[in-house]
């Protein structure tokens, strides 16, 4: 029994260490500027100046979004990934087929790659329309108000509730969606990632309000997502944040109208 427990602890340590290293590297990449020249010395960061999008620049932007999502979302997926690893270990003890946990995790990241592609396209459209500043934040009050109100409303929708429920219940997800083999693990990862995207996609849109590369804004939204998913009062936190977003957005809208 001691040997089995030692192996279980080692396996958990390997998974936790892997998640920590990947998340740390993602944050280092973001803090280093995400492969972009962020030097705005002598320039007004609120100035609107659309960039010329070449295929290379679009690839850098997609990579920025994807790695940002990895940094923000992978910690909140840790309970699900650890549970998948534990079930796999039990299968190995019964001489059942064993699948690497990395396949499940990669499926999860594929789902966020899909979101990142959509975010990159939206980023391009907003920037070319003159709606984003040099710091990649909303350059129009009406857009900021719309993003905040949309995020606030979404926090109370049935879709948000259903997706958050799946994200908060790893055991129920494993029971309902378990598929054997590497392809099954990949599909499970994509399914779980899709639920996480469904839970958070509108809130992630707030990056266009606070600044796509604003570290304080990124950390704040990442913390909100983590608290929603792991704390017992996570659903209440989602509701409170929704109320806050609605009040914030309404304040901006009223201020704009009365100006």
C-alpha cells in the first residue's frame, strides 16, 4: 500500500509540476511583451493608430491570445486535469489501457486555440475600425460600456450557469464524458475546454476594455475565473461580478449620454 501511495503522490507531483511550468512560461512570455514591440516612448497610449496586419503579425497576435488564455485558464483547469490523471492511474493499476494526461490537457488547449483565433479576428476588426487604442484597449466609451454590460448580462444566463456547473464538477464530467484511448482523451479535453470557453468567453472579451496587454487586467480576470470555478461560493462570485459589470457599464453609458 505504501508503494502504491508513493506512486500516486509521484504522479500527482509530475502533473502539478508540468502545469506549473507551462503556466509559468506562459506568464513569462506575456510579461516579456508576447513577441511584440511594446515601446510607446513619446507616444500617447490612448492614441488610435491601426497597425498593418501581415500574415506574420497576425500569427504573432494569435500566439499572444492563445498563450494568454493558457496563462489565465490552465490553473482553473488543474482540478479536472488532476482527476483525469488519477482515473488513468487507476486504469493502469487494473492493467487497462493507459493514456497520457498530456493528451487530455492538449485537447483542452485546442478549445482555447479556437477561441484565440476568433479573438484575433475580432481584434483585427476592432483595430481597423479605429476602436482600439495603442494599448489595445477600447478607444470608444460606447464600446467599453457595451462590453461591460454584455459581460454582466452573460453572468446570469442559463448557458453561463450550465457551463460553469460542468467546470465546477470534474467528477460529474468524467462520469458523463469518459472515452477510452488517446482519441477519447483528446475529445474529452476538447469537450471540457469547450465548456470553459462557454463559461468565460464574454468575460474574456473585457480584455478589449481594460487592455489586451494590461497585466493588472489580465491577472484580475484570471483571478475571477479561478474563484468562480474552485470556491464553494463560486456561483455567487459570478453573480456579484455580473452585478458589478452591469453597474460599471451603466455608469459609463450614462456619463457618456450626459456629457
